[in-house]
């Protein structure tokens, strides 16, 4: 593999602004050390003097890099998985430390978007460059050929462009742009490293203005603005259409622009207008005058406190979100666009059908959506071969970079290619020739799926090519289509993922745990223990599982069926115990939210292979309950791990920390944070790229099986007993008196404390796992009978947020 020839073990980041510092932070997230360099401050300030610095001190000369690291440590949302990883970043400056780049494997320049500045810095880089070191310029639109033109030829062969989307921890897209002389093996090495190690979705781009995602995305955004003005819609009315109804993020168009910054949007649009003189839609990139006025006034969006939207204090201190009226440049209350098509869109979960139904409807929202969408589809089709060689790369770029649910060609397939083209022609729109030729050959879609294999139309060859997800990537839907499903019910499926490993996949709404999933856990374990070497529990959904189906619990509680609730809880507890003690290795692969019962299933597995972006926690107190699938036992046991059985140790400090994790409904901000909370253990591992998670979990299963796996021995757990419970209850009372907890919060806390300290036993008593499970189940069922718990569950179901009653 190319990455073996060009291993990247250390990186130099040149430029400590927002992007440079957050890139260094993300490299630290991946465990890669870096040096972060910037210019020496041009002025010596009074603050420097107060700190006792001198113009020759390292702290002064490295100030910009030091400030960049400190900024990354304080960012919200966090740039780092663990603030302690900032120690992997070494600050420096261009004058004293540029020679450090001779000791790195990748140099990434992230300075101002100015050709002369970049060229000058890279010229200095060339003096210290070591043969084999990869050099990239991070740019959102400057031509790579111009940036690299003045560099030595050998360096040019190791040089390419990168366009990381901000913030790099959360934005999956990375556009790679080879220069005119870049070696193919350098492109391959970077593609592989950024995919596997940094977790990026990599798109290979042509060296054209603003590359792929911004070319299509900015066109779509500006076309929407011009159409909004022409149709007489308000900004908020346009956003109501251009969000989820069109398969786009909730931030839609104008809210997204506020987040990105209007100055950035205008800069990119102006750059496109100046550099695409032959573009058939060049005039679309002219920014509306009202937007330019906003930039002149400093109304840049979130960074300035107001943009297209503005928050103001309303009655009772409530924050009202006002919207700009372009014609008056004043803010007003928002209006709701009355359209049946928007109401229907809210009830359609399938994004393809949602967009199709919207553009085929007959109202104001549908008309607006069609005008915006149809022209964006045609524009995207005209860019094939210009900005990227294949349509799949354009679709990937828009999903990963702009958060679209479907890329333009996936959207076109969803609404129906042939019918929509006929409609466009009736309206006088010019269809790209290659699409007419494609349809004339009898090809009615851009993508084909046959027996789980996806093929994509290639306009260059006028034929379909199989789209290989790549080595190590497992797509469960594809395996299901290839008849690899072993067992299935309404809530879950057991799928053969090859090499003697099966995967248990949930497919309820939000993957909430119900009776079908519990039943399939039992069936899956029976099947695996008989016919497979091990089991993976995971899925390709956004979230592993949001927890138990609380609607079912609420209905049983309302009906007074407490024996039925006890039965369900017992079955769930025992299913999780079976996972943990199965004679075959079981590896959970959680990603996104793994809450409540989802966390319990993940912890029930003997190993966890987590996605780096893991938001895991036991949050049952928010609905007036405590964990019911063994969560109290598993968190307590994790905190007690490593305590020798023959050495007396006070269990209270460990119990208190475990208690706080559950009582405060702590949710991890990353997989590393889940490790800090002891939801993940030292031997659990992490995958950076979400697409590789199931495949990586399978590798863990195979490794465990090859090591002659034996399940963990059942061990009694030392508990804090009655004295520990008294201390926890004293703390709860302090929170109540301080106004931090309601009386009912404390009642739930007392139930939880009773379970986690082992009930009515002396401190230090060792109790069995089943003993604690029985206490947990009894407490869970008793809380289901409380009216205030029912109120909390009902409020969560109706409002989607906790009730503090």
C-alpha cells in the first residue's frame, strides 16, 4: 500500500489560525504529533510586558501558535476528543523553527488565501524539505497549479492541494487536488491515510475554481437567494422549504450561511464569478445587493451576533429569533409558509420519496423547490468531467461537505430521471447532451443496484461501472440484498458478514430497543454459538440506539401492567448478561448516540469497537427511571475493575463516581470521553472512519477468536453498603437544598443509590451480578408506578426534552 511507502507519523502545520489550529487538534485526535508554526508577532504589547516577556522570549515569539492551541482547547463544540491530547501539538514560529519540518512526514500549509503569501512561505519550505515528505496547501479555491509553479520539480511531485471543511473534526469531506506533476503514489498515500487515520471521506477533484462541493453548493445557495427574491418569499419561508423537505440539513440555506459567515460566502462567490468566465450560469454567482449591504454593516452571521437571523430578548427573558426583511434591511418576526406539501413532508421518513412528493405537489413551496432543485441538477450535470470525473464523487462531496441527505444525481434518481427531464424540457430548460444520450440508450437512472452491487453510470464511457466500497468496508444493506440475512424480525436482523462472523443489526425507528430486538439478541447468540466464530452488534445508521422504546413502557405503566414491565426488564437484563458471557466473542460497534438501553447493549458485549464520534451515556433519570438493562451493574463493575479480590479497598470513592455518571445522566462527547467515563475500557478500541466501523469490529472478533477466546469469569462486586448509601443521600440533599435538584430528582437518586451500594449490606460486602440486577429491576419497576415518572415520560414523548417536576 502507498501509505506503507509514505508513512505519516508526524505533521507540520504552517499557520495557526482557526483552520490550522483545529487541524493540529484533529491530528492529535488521531494520535499524530504535530508542530504548529506561525509568524512572529509584529508588535510587542502591554500584555506581553505585564507577563514579563521579552521580544526574544519563546513565549512571545510563539504567541500565535500558543494562542491557536489554547483556542482549540476551549472551542465549543470541542475540537479535541480529549483536551489532554493538546500536548501532542508543539508550538513554534516560522523564523526560529522552520527547520523542524525536516523531521516530519507531511507539511500542510494553512495560511491566508493569498497566492503571494503562500508562494513565499512554500519557497522557504523548499529550503528545508526532505525527499519523500508530502507537502500540501490547504485552500478553498486558489489554483494548485499556480501555487506550486515556482517550487522545485521534485517537491512538485510530492505536492497536492487539500481542502478540509471547517470544523475538521466534524466535517467529513476532504477534497484532494493533485497538482500538474503530483506522483500517483503520493495521491494514493494521502487518500488512504486521510481515510483510515483521519476518518475523512476523500473526494478527488480537478484543479478548478472552488473544486467540487463549494462549486455546486454555492451555486445552489445563490440560485436559491435569487429565486427567493424573484418569487417574493421571505428568508425564513425559503429555509422552511430548503431544509429537510428537500433532503438538506435543518440549517437549510440562510441559517447555514449565518453559521459559515456571510463574509466567507461572499468571498467564495466573488472568487467563482471572477474565475469561471465560461460558466453558463456565471451570473448566478453575483451576490444579491442586500447581502453585500449586510457585509458592509458587519452583519456576518453567528460570528457577529446577527446575519440573516438575529436573536433578541422577548417577553419574560425568552429569546426570539427574528429574520431580516431584505427590502427594508430591518428585522421582523418570522412567518410560517402555509403549504400542504411541507406538512406532508414532515410525515415522510424516506428522503427520496419526500423530495419527489414535494416537487410534484402543486403549491408555493413545491414550485419554489422545483425551480431551485431542477436548475441545481442541471448545473451539477454540466460540471461532470470539469470538476470531477465521476458523478459519485460529486454526490459524495455534497453529502459529506454540505450535509445533503442525497447528492444531486441520487436526488435525480429519486424524483425520476426520465419524467423530470421531460418536465424540464417542457419548461424550456437545456438538458446536458450526455444525459439525453444516456436516456436514449435505455438507461433510466444514474445508479443501479443488482443483488447488493451498486453500479454508477460513467458518462465518459457511456456505461455503468461497479462502485467498490473499498477493502475493509462492509455495507450491511448490500449484504442483505445478496441474501446474507440469516434471521430477521420487525426489529432486527442477523446478517452473515463473512469469515464466520455474523452481525446483529437493529432497524427500529432510531434503533430504539423493543421486544423484537431483545428476542433477536437471544436468537443471534444461539445461532452464533452454534455456527459462527463470533458476533458484531452494529448498524449503518446515524445512531447505534437511542435507548428503550419508552412509549411501550409508558403504555404498560398507564395500564398498571407492572408484572409485564418486570418481565420485559428481566429479559433485557438477561440478554445483556448472555452477550457478556457468551462462549463466542461479541463485539459492539456503536456510533453516534448510544443512550440508555443502547449503551447497555454496547457495554454488554465483551469488547467495544467504537466510532470516534460516540455520544454514549445512561440517561434514564431524564424520564424518571434508572437503567434497567444492567447499566447500573456494568458501570459499577467498570469502576471496580482492577481492584484485587484479596486486598480490602474502600469501594465508596469508585461507587460515588459511578453513581454520578448515571445520576447526572452524563453523555460522552467522544469515544475517548466515554473511556474517561469508564463506559469504554482500556482494551476497547476506536475507528475514525464511520464507513469502516463494522469491518474493523469484524477484525476484532476474528482476532479474539484466533486467540482462543474465553468469556470473562463471573466475579462478585464489592459494594459501598449502607454507610456509602448514607453519604450519597447526604450529597443529594445538599443538591436539593441548593436548588440544583427537585425532590423527585432526589427520590430517583435514592433508588439509584440503594441499587449501586448493594442495598442493606455492610460496606465492602461482595455481591453477585444477579443480586444487583434484581435490585435494579425492582427499583425500575417501582419508579414506573410513580405519577411523576409517567409525567416525565409523557413530556419526553411529546416535547422531546426532559421535564423537571
